[in-house]
């Protein structure tokens, strides 16, 4: 399956300023597969080590972090001849071996001619611990997210539809009605399947939503296991409580995260570490509110007001036990959840496209679902789960901050009027 991050891996391969690369991402997003496929295309061979599967590999880094001593040991361990520039050294689940992570610093300083990629599912959690020495400034970093809707279209054999979407987005030209309706159906199917590669693969192979849901539940169980295995004892229960609460809170009309909805009397001081663990693991995304709209946006975020979204909308539906047919047929029984589910989907697409997302609200008068900065321009984004044409909050924002233009995402076709760029839900990946 095509992953768009491969283009960035190719740039890394060709860069004169290449450093060892760390690829982060939640479990099951396809890090190992993506790197091995990239290596198959760009290298003669791969020296692959997975520290989670083979703990004895840690002995390679036990006595010395000098690349001159490490490389011959990797050759012996992997039974691969390592040729500078023609062999990829791939250290998988590197968070299991802190000295291997530290060694990347010395590869950058003294052996930069070797091509090294390190990957880790819980690397963000691991490096927050004191025993880890992270090679700051000595590595390149990328994050792999679940497959976005464009990658999903390509996987199901519809790349031409992706091209049509991009053309309409650029020209603000309506999509042909037949294709528009078909794409809305595919969008709803994506809500069910999500972007976890194993789920997308099973959908392509079988089209069986029951099998896909079973796969999603296994992934969710793995996440719960990680919360127990890689967390302090006093934080396990809190982390699970927060994770369970996210889905329920997205069912509310006001999707801003509230500690009191985790448990009666809940406070930030009690649950902030649990939230941070979920963010560092890549399981959720936090979207902070902005106090005002000024650049740089990050200087004006309110750390006490935010939304939390699940990293994959398919896992969100599975976690909430939504029947696939209710989502596919846009059942009115899901009306209370559609708003949160649609926001979650759009957030996933924006994050996959590299955006830092914020939200904005004004004393209960108006709320902007997302605010991003694109090509130097601050853009408000309003999200509607259907074709509702009312945009009161968006108009309030426009009158107050006078943006260059605004975006409204809904089931309506493409268009542009009065400074508002309307795009259908299936085109969110273009933003």
C-alpha cells in the first residue's frame, strides 16, 4: 500500500545533510512495513533488528557506543554485509534499548556515511523517562500516522478520484454529482474502516466489516495492554479512565474536554499525566484552544482548554461500538455522535497533512472547530457532519478577525463565496 511518507523518506535518503532518522508513530500504523518497503526500493540490503522480539540484540550496544565497534556486531547479528550508502540499518522498537538510541548521536558525529532508521511505537513515552538520553540535534525525525483518506482511495484502487479531488480543491470547482455522491459513500466507509493499514488491507481483500471490527478491537486491546505495561502503577487506572472518557465526551454537543466528566470532582492535577501519556504514545491528539488569533499561534494557546481526539476515526467507531451499517447509511440514531465523529475525522486528516491544530471559542457566543496556519496564513475551519448551510460561528470569527479566507467542511460540494471556501468532507486531506 502506498504511504505518502515514502516521499519524505526518499528526500532523507538523498539529502546531503542526512542524519540518523527516527520514525515515530502509534502501534499498528505501519512503521515497519513502510520502512522495509522503502528499503527494498532504495537499498541493496537491510540489516534489521527488532529489540522487542530479540532482546539479545541489546548486547550489541552493551560495552561501547562507538560505530566502529557497533557496525561489525550488527553484521554478525543480522548476517548482513553493511555497505556504506547501500545498506539500510533498521533498528526497530528502539525504545527497548536506550543505549541504541544514544548511539545515534555518535553515528551522526563520526559515521554519518551509514544510513540508519530507528522506529518505535512508544518512543515518546520512553524518552520522557530519566534513563533515556535522547540525541537532541543529532537525528532527523518523522511521524507516521494512520492512512488518510487519500491513501485509502489509492489502496482501494481509486487513485483517479484522488486526482479529481485535488483538481476541484485547487479550482474551487464543483465535483460531478455522480462522483461527489460516490465519494461521500467512500468517506462513510472510511469512517468504519479507518486508516490502520491492517484494517484497510482486510477491507481491500474481503470487504467484510465484521472482520475489520474484530481487527480494530485487537488493536484497542493492544493499546490497553500498553497502558499497563509501559506506565507507572499509580497512572494505569487514570490513563484508562481518560481514554474511556474521550469517546463519551465526543458525544457531547460541546466537545471540549472536561475533567469532571472523567469522574465526579476530577481535576487537571489528577489526570494531566495520564493525558500526556496518551499523547506521547500517539493514541490521541490534543487540540488546544486559542486565547486570541495572532501569529505565532502557539504563543496564544490556552493549556487549560482543549479537545482530545482518537488518532484514528475507525478505532473511534470501534471503541464506541457503532454498528457499521448505521455509519454507512448515515443513521439518524447517531445524530448525537456525528458532530464529534466528524470533527475527529477532520482532525486526523489535518494532523496527517502536518498541521498543528487549534480551536477557538468566545464566551459561548461562537466556537471555531479548528484553526491552522497554512502557507503563512491563519485559516479558520468549521466542520459540519451534513450539508447544514448555517455557519454562525464562522461568520462571527470572520467579522472579528478578518481572515484572508475561511474553510467550511461539510457534505456540500466544492465552492467559494464571500471569502468562504467550501469543501466536501472527503477532501479534508487537501487542506
